[in-house]
């Protein structure tokens, strides 16, 4: 049974419909296709492409993707930039605020697709403030308002270089009870969670290298029944791999109490570290080979309309794909995505059935 057919079954389709749609297949070669576990439909001013346009851009090469925007909206202050409209969080000194309408927008994008097109997406809830104790209630309401749509939450951010300090209101924290409530609801409902959190502070002093990591590890351990994907293996522009970065990741991967935690290797900033040298590629490949079920491919593309640009991160990883065995490559590129999100869709649909919205 193809993964598309499994996804269609999760949508409640059987019989003739499945027979007609089950033949959807990719035209790309076995080493060129992938599922995108981290891609943004819209940018920091809620502009971008439609879900249908995204499918036209990636074609058959990316049969399945998550579907989410960005939960933060850039503040355009005429006093600061005049008529120059900022479109990225580094474009101006103004702040960012949470934009909850993104969830309704993503739901409408998904619901406007054909059944075949819907089968290629896993929509995610992102329009919540992880520093707000009501965040879990927002997630619950979105599920009940749009039953049959969402499979997960995120990407949402706790600590992120440049971004966290620009977000208006309370600063998100790994020790905030609001975050515990979010993961408790993920465990209850079956939603997959994609969390962005820097693995260490920017330019950390030796004594600060494990500060964020230790807090994150304790948080993850408190929620063994939630499926959590740590985005970008915790890296960023300034948050570069410290000497023991891979060891820190393996500390989580090797812990039986944390077998519900996964990592995506999205973002060109992450890819550049992995392929920086034959040694860095070999070390990364060795880790993936030893834990092939715990990593997912993602691009972190934002509203891209050009196919060449959309595939650039995957192509950047060519040395890594070449260093992996075919079995591990398949799991990282596609298999782990299908396993996690197929299971999530079934659990979330069951939760929605048991917890309908109050009329």
C-alpha cells in the first residue's frame, strides 16, 4: 500500500475512490524524491503562495509535505522604515506578534484542494503563543473547528537567535508551564509537535553550552507520550555546532526515555554545517546510520515559487545522501515522515470523533 493510499484512508476514503487515487506516484528517481517535513507556505508578513501553487512548484518530486505558515507577523512602523515594508524579521528594528489567523488560512487552503491533493499534505497548527497558558486551549479549539484537517502543531519557537527578543509580550521559556500544557495536549490528541529551540546560547561561554540543552532534555523527558520533532537539530545562523553538538544529539537518541524525540535536518544553514567537510559529512552520516528511525528531511523553504530554489537544500545535502546506505536514506527522506504522520492522523481523527465541538 502506497503512503498516499494510507493518507487517503486516514481521510476516511475507501473502495472505488482509493482505487482511482491510489495510483499517484512520483516520477523522480529513488534518490531524488523526498517528503518535506519542514516547509512554510507563507512568510513573516503572511504573504506567500497557495497550497495548490506549492504542489505545482514541487511536482511529483515531493509527494508529501507538512503544511504551515509562520505564526509571527512583522510589525511595519512607518516611523521606523517609512514606505519600505519589512518582509523578514531582520529587515527592521520593529517587533513581531502572534498571528492566530494563520491556522484558519491554512485550514482553508487545505479544504480547497482536491482529495488527491489533500492526501499530500499534513497541516499543522502554529498560531499560538507558547508562553500563554491558554495556548493549549487554542490548539484544541482549532482541532474542533476544523475536524479532519490538522495532524500536528508547529513549527513553533521557544529560543531562537534574533527572533525571540523581538516577539512582543512574555519571552517563551523551556521551563514555562504553558509549554507543558501544550505537550500534554499533544499526547492526549496525537498531534505531532515541531519545536524550534536553539540547542545552546549564541556564542556560548563554556559554562553555558548545555544551559538550553539541559532544560530542553528535561522538558522532553516530562512528556514521553508526545511525538516531538526538534527542528534543525537545534542549530541556526549564529548557533553553530559546538564541539560536542553531535554528542548532545546522541545523548537524546540513546536515551530510552526519549525515544519519542526526533530531529529534522531542515534549513540551508544546517546543511552547510553538515557538508562543510568530508569529515563533518561522515560524522553526520554515521549518526544517521546508527539512528535511522529518528531523523526527517526538511527544507525550511519559505513561500518559494521557483523549483530550482525549492530543491536547493535537498541538493545541498547530496554528499550526505551519497554517504548513507539506501535503507537509511529512504527512512530519512520519506519513511520516517510517513510513519509519524500516518500514525498521528489516525490518532487525531479518533480524538476529534470523541471530542466534537459543542454546538
